[in-house]
């Protein structure tokens, strides 16, 4: 089913979890389904299935979700499947070592919660811009 979505989809595919889910109605109204396809995931196996299917252009992962593994381990697993997928990590953690580990795993960014709508929109715009540059060879 997910593979069929990839073939038909033109919009930017964004995977969201946790706190970012509360902004889905606003994203659907502001950006709309023509430009943004939203994939809500609530478990790590769902997330990995979406990433493996190739429908995700980016992801916003909340470390407060009851993932079976730590969000950094989940990011490692994503990197084995897709080295360049932009992943924004939402967290309440501020300890330097954890933040460095997240960036070492090439998290697109780490956002300290709470997540506001403007910050989410800014992150989406930055990820779209980065992917556009990569696709254009710049």
C-alpha cells in the first residue's frame, strides 16, 4: 500500500510523530495536500516501513514517543536505509553530549520542545529548500 502511494504522490512527504501531530490540521489548511503529504506514525515499525517504502521526504520525530528504542537509535536505523533523509528531532533534552550525538547522526536539526507552529513551518521550509538544492545539483 505504501509503495503505491509513492508512485502517485507529488507533494513533499512529511512523517510526523508526537507533538508535531497537534499541528496537522493547521498544516493541512496552511500548506494543503497539494504541496504536503502528511504521514502520522505512532510506532517505530510504522516509521521504518514508511522510510523504507520511500514515501518520506523528511521526518519530525518526537523523543517522547514510546518508541521501542531510543530516538537516537531510531535515527541510526533510518540512516542505514536513507543517508540523506532530513530528520528533525523534538526533545526536552538539553545536555550537550546527547545533542552532539543527534547532530553526529546527521539530524537535520534538534528542536527543544514545546514545538510552535511557526518553528515547524520554518523547519519544513528549510528541509524543502535543502532538498530542492540537492535535486538541482547545487
